[in-house]
């Protein structure tokens, strides 16, 4: 699941929520585009992560 918001995108992978901040993107992705991402940070206690473009 991906939900675009003004400051980036929320991503859910296997029940874990993540945020891909818009500041990491050179342009706003279009629906259906694939992006290669890297994990910037993981919070195992809150079960969430932050992504950036690879």
C-alpha cells in the first residue's frame, strides 16, 4: 500500500509502516511507477521505517 501525501509517501510492507520523505525524491513519482529505495532508519519498537531513493 502506498499513500501519497504533501510531504512524501506512506508505505506498508508486510504489515510494517514506513515513510518515504518527499525531500528524498528529485520529482514526485506517478502512480504505477516503480522506485528503487533504501532503508534510512528502522524503529523496531514502533514497527516503522524510513525510506530514501537508492
